[in-house]
C-alpha cells in the first residue's frame, strides 16, 4: 500500500483545493491530509486565515478525499509525520517547488501542478469570497508579489498584463498563472482587484482605468508623483465605492505598527524629532530614469511615512537638499526636512550614497531606536536617561513583507472598509505632495 501525505491551511475550501487533493490521492492508495493550526499559520507568516481550525478540518473531511486527517502544529513536524505514518509520497503544490526537497531523504517528493482554468466566478461562489487579483507589470516586484500572495488566505493571483507581451507570457509560465491578458481591459474584465507594479509615471492611468471599471486597486508606492493625481484617485475610488490602497509594506507590518503605537502613547513624552534614512547603492538602471527615477521617487515614501505617522500631515515648512552629480539625469541623494510647530523631521534617501538606515524618534522623556533596515521593522528599543528602564521589542517580518499590504487590502474588500488606519488617504496624499515638491523644487542643489 502506498501512503501519500499533503499539507495545507485549506481555508475557504475551493475547487483548486479539491483538485490538488484529487491529484495527491491519485499518487497512492491512502491519503493523509495535515491541516495547519491557527498558531502555526501565524508563526509561518500566513495571514488572513478566516476560518478556525475545526471548520478547515471539516472542509477537508467533507471533500471525501482524505483517508485520515491530522493537525500540523509546528515547524519540523513533517519529518516526524513521514516516519510516524510510514509515508511513501509527500505531495504539495508546485508553487512550493524545491522547498521540500530535503524530505527526499525520507520519501518521494512530488510537486503537483497548480490548478489552472478555474473561473474566478466559480471560485468566489464556492469559496465565499476568494479575491481574484490581476497583476499589472511583470518586473522584479511583481515576481515577489506572486510568491508573497500564497501566504495570504482568500487571495488568488490569476493573470498578468504587461505592455511587453513576451514578458507577460514568460511570467505566467514561471508562476503557473491562469493567463496573460492581451490587453489591460481584458485583465480588468477577468479580476476583482489589481496590483499595479509598473513604472511610477504610469500608476495614475492604470489606477484610474481600474477604478472606472469597478475594480479594487493596490498600487505600488509612490501611488503617483503629484499630490493632485493621488487625491484624484482617492476621489474616484470614493465615488466608485472601491478600495484604493498604496502598497507601502512598512505601513502594514506588525513591528512598525507597534513602534508607532509606543511612540504615540506618551511613553517617550512628546515626540520632538523623527530622523529616518533609506539608502542603497544602485549605480544604474530604471532608478535613474529621468521620467520617474531618483532617490526621492524611489525611496522617500518610507522615511516620509515615519514622519507623517508620528508627527502628522500639518507640517509648517519644508526644505529639500539634493545631490545631482555631473552627468546624472536625476538626484541621487536627498535630505527632506519638515518643520512642525513643535517638532522636526528629516528624511534621507540615496541611490549612490550609502548611510546607516536607521530610525530615531526623539521625545521629551526618551527616544526610540530602530536599527537598519528599520523599514523591515523586526526590532526597536525604547531608551531613557536611566538605562534600567530601557525596553526592547521584537517582531517577525516575514518574507519580502508584501503579504502585509496584500492582507490589509483583501481584508478591506472583504469587510467593506474603504480606509485603513495603517495608511490613510490624507497620509498618502501628504506624502505625494512632499515627494512632488522635493523632486521638482529642491531648495538647495549640490552638483
């Protein structure tokens, strides 16, 4: 007798789950299905699981495909399960290709082809609201987005559109998506939501067309390069009653949310200054494109997010100093200083200048220090004059972090919310306004 085992969350059980179990069962005579616990899902970075463990087990049992159902509770359990149940074949979806090859020491490992051709309408009906998402753009971050999406329950990335048809076709093949859309309108007809990951200057047009079509929009940062365009998109979304969210991953990660809460709680007294830095060495590439490149457009959203979340949108004055080296079409280092009535903020960005990427929030009674890379907030420390009062906080920042923004986006759609406290409309608009002014009217230019 050949025993097969497979693992999964099986939240909102749909036809894709059923087909995977059917394929796994066909590999042997007996199928064991392991369903993950809520706690283990959290520990491995799985977000937005909407059904409790008991319901998810019932989902699998009702399929009639499992000979035995067990519970997966911790990392490393697979090795023990395979030995305990004398498993001959370990089977999992092909989106995990290569990640469980180490189990070949114990049994055969088979990666099952992802289910294609299941209609989004059918999925939504059978799964009580699985969100079909299309990707606009087939560049680096789009590839990361697909990988991250598998950690968000209730989301199905189905199709991609790119102005370069060949790139879209290759993208679909690599990630085993349903299809490459020939036109943007085709994509909008096929999905309930889009993730826009194209060059910055194209964001407004793609987002506006999606909103007009009644499609929810998750748009990479910066949403647009002007205050007016960003405000216009939010006005459109309100009229169309769809979700519009700027995809700034830091805003949605647990560590940064905790840091903001501590800073605004009064623990360090009144916040007097926020100093945030994000630099990387990128000597060439799209980041240096004069139409939408430069360190401000590429990176300023992150340090400005810290300033706006901690000090608000009502700054009184602003001063930008930018470095534009000889022959460079864009600024490659900038410092944006914001002055508030009783506090200040400084945001530093760089493409050819490397600095310590930390965040310091100074208060009247103490300060918060988040080490580099602070925008992937895994830890921060609250420090006081009396060092015995210092406290450190630790958080997990899973994967590339895109799962946090996607989980918030999906949750807003599912619950009917039209604004997230983690990144509000007025905050996105304010950040866009600062970026616009800093890019187009720097106060001091160093050459």
